[in-house]
C-alpha cells in the first residue's frame, strides 16, 4: 500500500515489527501480526523464522516437514478474513462473504485434541501437546474466531485500540476500567506523552 497518499510516512521501528501476544485470544493474536491497519500496514509474520516465533508465542507447534511458505500463505488468508469479521463485530460493517466462507471451510477440519495434565503445584491444565498439521492449526484459529463472534459475552468485550495509527483488535479483560489501548506501555504511554506535550506547548 502506498502510505504517502494517507499522509507523512511513519518510521517503522523494530518495536513496531515485534509480534504481539496480548490481544486476549488466539485469533486476535493472529490478526495482530499486521500492525497499523489499515492506513500503513506493517507485516510482522512474513518469513519462516517469524512463523516459528508466532507458533511458540501462542503455544502451538507444527508437525515436522511442513512448508513454511504454504503455512504462511494460509495463515495470511485466514488473518485477513479474521480481521474482516472481528472488526465488523466492532464497527458494525458486514464482512465479505468470502471471509465467512473461508473461516467456515477451515473450521471443518478436525481440531487438535486437548490433554489433561497435572501441574507442578498439583492442579490441572489442558495441554495440546501433540504437534499440529497445517489443517489443524487453521481449524484451531478459525474455531476460536467463530466462538469469539458468536459468544455474546466474549463479543461484548471485543474492542479496538483508541490510537488512530494502531487500531489493534483486542479483548477487554472485563474487570475494572474498560480497555482503551492495546497496551498502556505502548499506545497508552504514547497518548499520555502527546497530551503532556500539548499542554506544555499551550500558551
């Protein structure tokens, strides 16, 4: 996308290219692999190394022998569809039918089976310990998206970062003050600093 038509080109820093794992759910962590939607998109998962890092970050692993280019192509297509559908739940636009069809098609694959394991402190945890096929991974993400937008309680917590240059989709924790920023350490602090500069420059 030609960013100049939308105003001055913004510097793309290493921090801006960092993968995000704080969106609140798997499908939104996938959507967050593109930053600064829609004005000046920044790709955060564009190669095999970033794909592996994202899988580790969301706690999944792929079966040996997968083709990273094929997986990336599939995840990028699902990512676009997930953004279309989830952002529609925030701003009220009707998602494209091809987005809905893709998610429905990918969700049909058999999802990975959870495993029940003891934790070190004697509690229980569900772990998907076996490696996933590409189809199982895509199904896992697609099913999470379907659950997100069809569950009234979860959908009501879906929001977008208030920063106009960020607009990252994320889930509010549901407790205390509503989530305004994707992260107080990122967009929240930037907004506070900008407000302080504006006050200091006022006559």
